[in-house]
């Protein structure tokens, strides 16, 4: 719980830092928000998927949906399916498991490793919707769209109200902090 509490408490600090005009302050604020994003949407979601955040199955499921959909903008239902069907049965098997979740074969090495991962914040909702459509989970699409939209809107509102960004500036900062750990993610999982 300490890293979760710490990452949530870091958000107001990052938003205050982002009020400053210096490039160093902007980079630091974006990095802190990137840490928050990664810890909540990945680490705590993974722990809650395994029932490790609380004694109740309901609370773990609720936290997983909050962290994956509201903070991470990815469908918690799709994430759970991928985690159970791809990760656990195929852990550490090349081209299966985690390394199978990101493949863009038409790109050369440089763009694949360093540019394409920066598009993940834009692609994540599209992948979620496409996976829910493929599995014909229409009510889950509606739930996902509502929760993800409210989560994105809330984070954009914080950037505009506290840090003073315009909507376009808030969207740019949001895309940047959501992609802070995308390149390391690709580098870790491609070489598993």
C-alpha cells in the first residue's frame, strides 16, 4: 500500500511543479506523473488481479477496474483476459506471453523500439474497444467508455485547473506522462 499511497500523494506535488515555466520543472513534473501512472495502472492493478490489495475479492476487483480503466484508460476486463490467457500460461516463452502483446512487424528496429511506444497512450483505448468488440461484450464497451472518459477528463481537468494548461496543453502533457514508461516496457518485454 505504501507505493500506492506515495504515488497518489505525488500527484499534487507534480501538478504544483508543472506550474513553473522552466524546462527542468516540466520534465520533472511529467516524470513524477509518469511514475504515478505506471504504479497505479500497472503495478497496483497486477497486485489486485492476484487478490493482494485487500481481504475482499470485491475490493480487489473494484481497485483493478479503477486503476486500469480510470487511471490507465485500458479495459480491465480485457486486461484480465490477457493476463490470465497470455501471461500466466506463457511466461518467459519467446513470442508468447508478454512479448506477444506488442508486435508491429512492419516497422524497422529504431522506430519500433523508440517511436512507436510513444503512441501507446493513443492506441490503448482503441485496442480496448477492438478487443471488446471482437468478444461481443457490448455492455462492457459502454462501461469502459464511460469510466475511461471520466478518468481522462478528470486527469485533464487537474492539469488545467491546478497547473494552468490549456486543453491542448493538458492533452499533450497527459500523452507525455502516460508514455514515460512505454519505451522501457517494450525493451523489457521484447527481450524476455
